[in-house]
């Protein structure tokens, strides 16, 4: 068998959590492969909304194994909060969740370094979620990191102290006040929580599962425009959010990747700093934010909103090898007479259809206008009931990208989904 991948094609928050939850019944195993608690993946059923940060979005289904892969970074404090709230819902988490030995740990001092680095950047800050993601991946590639497997070794405390001292030395560079000790008790309690789960060599496990004919779904975090290599650098996250990240973040070969489901919102949002060509700094942007409840699932920050950007979407499809598109949140556009779609960027008087080296060079987006459908679509359950204007909107995306939109999500709930 091959592993299928669900990932975001924009700047994150495309609705990946909901889509993974909807697709989970078709799979035996759900895995996260990169990112960490900077992610906030929402899913909704029985009138309750759940937000997951480190745990895969298949966790609420009865029969699936959920694996946190080697490419993920784990904050034990956030992990414990998450497991505690999931236990309260009666989910037998210990039987269903496995963690890679090679996943890296976010230390309290990583979080502090993240905050100190952002404070030092002032106006040029990334707008990080301040979860310690950047410093943890820096220690991973700098070959200094602590991994889940280390917590089972007798010298774990020494390794921890060694890395902490290194961070304290680094923090001297910054004029930043902090207190590591007050966070350490909770952190070590989180480590004890991690110890309760099956710690695995996920590369062997996932490959064996595939060889045994099990269906594996890999759940991406963030989005392609936040990818460390291909996103709007430096305003990006610190991991490969693209389909290739599923290979390195799980230990599976490219030839073992099957479907790549690219999730995109019917418009665009971005949270944090950095260029955003179709951003609407006006009443329309506010309407999208309020109607779409565009506030961060992890930080609560208001998300910046704008029209759908086909230049970015085509680029993301290319980089990821997307085989099927999934469109979310078209219901949010229901009140608009006219909906715009960006098909090119004006840069120094010329129209570009590719992403420029520096997205900040874009002077203005080039738009086409589409007629809105002007009707509530959130209750639609049959594809034959989709208004013709919305079908035209979907077909425009398919024509521009050459990829079919096979699933349309029209609300946050599990049931609000249409397979085309
Ligand atoms: P993720 O990070 O990609 O999993 O996305 P988030 O959970 O951060 O943000 C998506 C938000 O939109 C969440 O509040 C979801 O409950 C909600 N959502 C997902 N799909 C839809 C949809 O089709 N329509 C509407 N109105 N909301 C949706
Ligand atoms: P999900 O998985 C949206 C953004 C931050 C910031 C930049 C770097 O829910 O889609 P980091 O904390 O990684 O150093 O922040 O990336 N960011 C996200 N934006 N959704 C996310 O995850 C994000 N994870 C990080 O806002 O601009
Ligand atoms: Mg999110």
C-alpha cells in the first residue's frame, strides 16, 4: 500500500483537521509528520469543537492507530494538556496513540529563546506562535536536540541540563528576562506523560503497516506557503510542510506516497507577519474574518483575510504533486455579490503568473470577478444542490490548476461535506 497525504496549500488553517477527521474512516492509521504545537487543527462533531495541536486528527475514531512521527516536535507540557482533555472525553488514548522515538522535544528554554528572538527582531518579527518551534528545529539540524528516545536513557537529566545550559549561554545575547525553573516542573510531568505511551521506531512501524496492506493517512501541519524551503521566507515555519516532508517525517520512500490531498480555503488567510498579496485591509476583509470566524486556533490572533490566490495555489500544487483538491469554507462567501480570484501578480508593471523570489515585490494582484451564489450553502448534502455559481467557482479552480476538486466542505461540522 501507499500512504496518502493531506496538507495545506496556503498559509495554514485551511481546515486540514476537519478533513482528516472526515477521511479517517477510510484509513487504519493516521500520522502527523512535521510541525508541532504551532498547529491548531479543529474538528467538530456532536456540536462540540475539538482543537488538536500535537495529536493526529484521527484520534476521535474508534479503530485507528494515531502516530506522532519523527518529523514532529513535541512540547511535553502542551502534550499533557491535550491528552488530559481527550481522556476526559472517554477516549482510550493509550491504546490508540504511538510516538516516534526520533521526534524532538521542545524544552522550556526553546520557548524562551523563541520569545527572545522575536522580541529582538522588533518590527521584522516572524509573528511566531512562540511555541519554541524555530529553536527546536535549529537544535535538531544543529545536532544538539533532545529526542523522545532520550527520555528512556539513564543520562536523560544530564542531556537535558547540558542543552539548557547551552540555551542559557545563548540567552545572554538577548536583553530578555526569563525564568526557566518555574516551567520545569510541568515539563518533567509532561515527560512522565509521554512515557505512558508506546514509543516506537515509527519508520519501521509505518513501513511494516504499509507492507501489511494497512491504509495510512499522513496529516500535514501549517501550509505550503509556510514551508521552510518554498514558503514566503523568512516569514515561514521551520519545517518542510510539503508532501516531501511526509517522506522525511515518517521514513517512507517517495515511491510509497499515493494520493496527495491539497486542502485550500475558498479564500485566503494568514496569521503572523509576512507578505500576503491578496490581503484585504478593508470592510470585505473584516466580513471574511467575522463570517469565517478567522481567529487562530492556537493563539487566538485575528487572521488576515483576502481573496483566493491562484498564483500561490498553482505553485503549491506543483511543489506537492497534488492529485486531488479539497475546498473548504465556500459557505463563508455566501453573502457576496461578486467574488474575486487572483490570477496573476503585477510586479514592476509586468504581469507574473509565478511566485517571485520575494513576495513583497508584488505591487498588486490581478483579479477576475465571479458572480456570487448569494445563498446559504451550509446545509447542502447533495452535490446536485450546489448552486451553479459555486460550481462555476470550483470549475474555474479546476481549469486553472488541472486538478479535480473532489471534496467540498461547507461548514465546520463532520457532516458538512460533499464528495463530488
Ligand atoms: P487547520 O489548521 O488546517 O486544521 O484549520 P483550523 O482548524 O486552524 O482552522 C479552520 C477553521 O475553519 C476551524 O475553525 C474549522 O472548524 C473551520 N472550518 C473547517 N472547514 C470549514 C468549512 O468548510 N466552513 C466553515 N465555515 N468553517 C470550516
Ligand atoms: P496549522 O497546522 C497558521 C505561522 C505563524 C507564523 C509562522 C511561524 O494550524 O495550519 P512558528 O510558530 O512556526 O515559528 O510560526 O507560521 N504558523 C501558522 N499559521 N496555521 C498554522 O498551523 C501555523 N503554524 C505556524 O503564525 O507566522
Ligand atoms: Mg490551524
